[in-house]
């Protein structure tokens, strides 16, 4: 089948129960009150197609629903935002939607999460390949045989990880070898590489993946491109909630890749979208539009080559 210009992502639905600005975290048996509360779609890979769709990019999301209350909430939230580019995939899990309680103070945030662990391996490689085969940019499949087949067909594979205590090259190294872009944050990169030096992180990541990019929060990103270390500084935002910044960064990066821009510019879009989402409560900047992004683009610092990086 001819490859379409479309971004395809598979991931679990996430629902966040957000309790904003408690004055302190409660001790055991105590009750505290939040100043605000909302039920919202949560983070993870599903952020990518939802936000790209708002920018006019053709997308599709593969995900899982059950007959439970959590799935009904997730489905209703998708309908509320009029996102209909969804393909429901098979799962053996009775509760396939991730539900997270997000608790914030002025200075910190904590999470309580329920995740039964639905994933694409439940579907089988044939189903996953059929879902991805007509796309041009894919979230890297968990099944390596499918990932390698898609790579051979010329698709761009983007890979991301969340923090786990056993995060290691031994665990994800084969996926890194097949993907085109890998974007860990600084803490994840430290865990993988065993170093606190951002440039050394890139060197060690480069042994596994073609284009390593490390997110440094407010300081922007660093990447290694054509044997050069590139720093793309971040912008200043009125941050109230950093939840979802990494997922939105990846969305901006893919926005640039879709438009076939130089990697430095893709990262600049990542910095913009990652920062913009921190100005609102939750993972989604629902007022996001192309004009907003282009206004920030005009003030976005350009990439520069570096030979050392001070923390």
C-alpha cells in the first residue's frame, strides 16, 4: 500500500483526576482541600495525535476501551473535543484505561495511578502492522518485528519512554537501534547512561540510536547531529503545571518532522509546544492554534553548537 502523509500512534487512554493547589500533602488519616478540580484527558502517547489534529495534521490513534466506567469517561472526553480519528484495538484487560489522581501544591505535584497494563502486544503483530502500514510517521511499536518491517518501508519511527526503576539499555536497546528519534528527559538519560554530563549522555545514547535528543526542561534540549553537539535553548513561559510537557514536546518535534524541517527547527517547535502546555492545568492546551505557535516561533532562540554544557 502507498504510504500516506499521516501520523499514527498507539497508546492507552489516560484520564486524570486533578486536585489543584492543596496547601500541604495530608498525613495518614487526614483530609485536605483543593482550590480547584477537573477531570481531564491525561498524558502519554495519545497527546500526540490529539494536539497534531488541532494543527491540521492528518492523524489516527489506536487505543483500547472496555465496558467499564473509566472507558466510558475516556470516550466521553474524546467526544467532547470532537476527536474521532480513533481505531479501537483488542485487549484482554477489563480496565484498559489509565486513571491518575494528580495532586498539586504551589511547589510540587504527586500522582496516584491505576494502570492494568493494556498494550499492543495483546493485538498481535498483524493487527499492529495493518494499523501503521499506511502512515508516514509512527510511534515505535513494541513488537520489534513490526518496527523493523515499518522501518524497512521507509517510515519515520519515534520512540519515547517513561521512567521505570529498571530503565536500561538492556531493556530498550533493540528498540533504540530501529527508531529514528529518541527523546528522553534528563533524568531518564542519566538513568540509561550513568552520567550527569549532557554531552556524555549524547555520546552513549548515540551508540544505540541515530539521533539522540535529551530534554533539559527550562534549559531547552541538546542533540547530537553530524558529530556536533547542538543546544536549542528554551523559552520563558508562565508555568503553572509541568504535567505533559514531554508529550507535548514530542508533538512539536513530530510537527516539524511532518513538514520536513531541519532537526534544529523540529526541536524548536518541540520547545514551544512543550512550554505552552505548562501554562494550563493538565496536559492539553485546548486554545492551541497555528497563530499562537508562529508568534512564539518569532522569539524562539536558534540552535547553537556547543563543546561543553554547564548544568
